[in-house]
């Protein structure tokens, strides 16, 4: 891995390089995606059939687009051979317990003067979950997207995922969806699936919100339909930043950096440290691991493009750099990681100590692994129960309560030249 001394210039160069990975820089595909979205909007099921045949090389019709109970049972039989079903159930329970602590409830505040203010919390009625297929099938993401919606109380959770050439869906994906509590699964993927969820077809109902990861076409399709429906985010490539001092184990750090670099060539892996000795040892360990791991070519390209070791003069400089980068995953491996954590402002998920490696969060701990990328952790949060609810304000005033303040409201409205607003209050106190 390339090792550079952390300065304002090197930090600026790194940030500019990382921003090239943003989905917002892939508008060259936007026309193609918009055409797909509009075709599905007007063509419905027939458009889904045509695009699935074109992109996924399989025939999907209204009769076979829905995953059947028999197909789910068949998936269980396959997955159980590897003993994965029980693992998925354990992970699902951890995720459910964590997200139940995020629940919000309606509240009302009454006062003796006759006013009552409050907030009504309502779950979304229908949510669409996009799940990638093929080699990018991740049952863990199925759990992370469906379970918070279930905990929030969403009435109907609809999943879409592309079929293979045999017309079937990845078995692990089906088992995870069933365990998580998905209501119905449709065999359709890509931008066409996003359009179907956003506008509805003869078979697939329109939803209120779309969540879930996907390739650049899926990301741009979510961007295109935002406003017709809500979306979670426009996710970019995965990234990890490890913040470490001389006490860190270089072999552990190297392994953790590679855990994200293996996702794809656009993934980012960064070490920020105060120790040049650690930097050298981590670089050596990375080289050794890369030669042994199965996704060697992806790892090499990822590290070549977006792999960095930054050596800072002080820990505060290192922390400032971490806050500026605002990584999706941040591991803190310092002498006192809890103290270091108090100075972190921007990160999607924070992992403390040498035994809290990033894959723990990906699969099992419970917090959501759908996280803000490309520096958006400065203003976005992980996917949560909050993403599947909406809030309504409640206002109730008695005549006596309104009488005490009506002239103030009228004066405010008239200052904005909104006389009908003022009149709406005034008529209630006419002599």
C-alpha cells in the first residue's frame, strides 16, 4: 500500500480521489436509466418481461414472477446443508433486538390552559427492498433492510431481486428474507425493478419507500424516482478507515483493511496512524495476505486505486483526518479507543478495540450495516427504524388558550402580508 505523510495537501488529494467514486459522478448512465424507468412506468409487466429477458437472460411472466412457498422451502433445503440457517436466525435475532431499542412512540403534552401538543408516529404502509443477485447476493443485507422495517411496523414489505438464468433466486437470499419476515418476493432486478416499485405494474404494487443496495444502474434509478417515492440513500462503494497508534496489531489491521477492499475495485481502505513503524508492518502484512486471498485481482486494483496509509504527526491530526474523510466504517485501534471515540464526529459505524473488526458489524453484532458512504456520514446516519416511520404534528387549542395569543398571530401574519391567515384567526373573536 502507498504510504504518505499526512499534510493538508495530501489529505486534500486523497479526498478528491475518494469523491471520484461517488454515484453522483456517473451521470453518463443517467439517460439509459431514465429510459428504463419511463418504459416500465408506461409499459408495466410487459416492460419488466422484456428487460429481464434482455439483461438476465430468463423468461419472467406474471405467472412466475412471484417466488412461491415451494421455492422458499427448496432454498431452506439447500442452505441447511451448510448449516447456515441457524447462523442467519442468530444474526436476525441480534439485529431485531438492537433495532427494537430505536422504536419511537407517539406523545402528547397537555397544559392547564387548554393547549395540547404532540407527535403521532405512524409506520409506512408499503416498503420495497432491493436485493442484488448473482455473485453479489448478500443474505446479511436482506436482514439489515427488512428487520428494521418489520420492527417499525410496516404493513407490507415487498422484496425484488434479479433471477439467475435458470429463473431462480439465490437460496441464501430467500431464506434470509423468510426469516426476516418479508411478505412477498418478486423475481426482477436492475433499474426496471426500482421503477416497478416506484410506479407499480399490473403485478407489483407501488410502495412508499425503496431501500437496499445495488449497482450503479440501481443507484441512479433510485435517484430518478426520488420524489415519487422516498429512498434510503444513493450508496457508493464500500470503505473502511482504521485509526491506529503504535499499540495496534499490524496483522489485525491489515486483515481488516482487506475485508473491505475485496468488495470491488472501487472500494477504499485507509489506515491513519501516528506510527511509521506500524505503517511499514501493516503494508508488509497486506502484501502477504493479498497473495493468499481468493479475490486477489480485486484487492490489488482496489488498493492501487484507493488504498492509503497516512502517517500523522499527532493523534489529533489523525482524528481530524478521520473526521474529514467521514468513512463508512471506522475502526479505532488505539491505547484508549473509548477516549479516541469521543473526539470522532463523522463516521457511519465505529468499531472499538482490536477484537471489534468490521465484519462483526456486517454480519452479526446487531447494528445496521447499511451506512453512509463517500463522506456523507457528515450528515447521514445508518439505516434504522426511523427510516420506516413518519411523524405527524398534533395541535389542539381551546378557545380560552387561543384568545390569549390571537392578536400576536394576527400581527405576525399581517407582517408577512398574509391577510387571509390573520383573518382565519380574527373571525373567531368577532364581537
